[in-house]
């Protein structure tokens, strides 16, 4: 993360994201696959660490092996060809984007941290400080209800932050500067696309 200052002197927190170049490995059309889509890759991979099937896929496209592949549905494949690249020039300052990534894993956590339970009193030897207490009735169903908040694995989930602003584009180095934070650790892989969220219209009462 970094920061920038606007013309009126406000400090804006930013996340710098490297967004390319992403070679186009495959183009799908309605005629051949019943829908329009492109498959893009990111980060070069060593040939010895790629399966033979994947290596054949890259060789067919005449593209060097890549670590990550992602398919994107598009309205039209016009102007998109195998071997081409997508980079930061696809975006401009002021654009709104959605960013998806895997959040940081936090291991096994109790209910107080995972679900913001209040917890028990901390005095007079209650022995009920951060414990879960009763989770089901003793009669009737006598089982834990489906969906009950309990301790368990926390984090390491796919999270999408919608409708965030691109503050600055460094096309030379393929870097986007996006307002605020994004999911995942430093160096993590995220997916950036034009937002699908629109502003809600105000309803007059």
C-alpha cells in the first residue's frame, strides 16, 4: 500500500496492483464454444513445472508457459487475438473496478474473534470468559441448528470488493493505483475487472 494527495490536500490510501502484461492464451466464440470468452495468463512459469497437457496448450497458442490462467466472458471477441496482451492501458483514472482475491488465513479461531461474540464476565471465577456455552436445546431437537456460529477456520476465503475507484494508472510499468485496500497479503494474486455494480437510484417518497 501507498498514498497520494489530491489537489485539495486530502490524503488518499492506495493499493498498487501489477495488472500485466496478461497474454491471451485462448479465444472462445459462439460458433466454436457457444459463448464468447478469452483465456488470459499471468506470471511466467518454468517449463519443467508445467504439465505436458498445459505445455501443449501454451505451445498451440505460441505463448510462453504461465503460472495462472483465468477465463473471462466478453460480449464480443472482436480485436482480441491469441498471442495479444492485456495490460494497464485497459484502464484509466476514474474507472470503477471490482477486485477479487483470497483473504489472509487466520487459522482456527474462537467465536469471540470469528463472530464478535460478547463473551462472558471476566470476574468472580465465572470460568466463562471466552467459551462457547450451550449451543443446542436439551429437549426437542437436541442438536445444533444448521448455520450456528461456532469456532472454526477463519480467513482464506474468496472476497470481492466492488465499485472501487482507480486513482492512477502507470501504463509504462503496468501498475494500477486503487483507492483503499484489497483482499490478500502482499504479493497475492487478485483479479481486477470493470465493475458490475451501479449506483442505486433514489426513490422519491
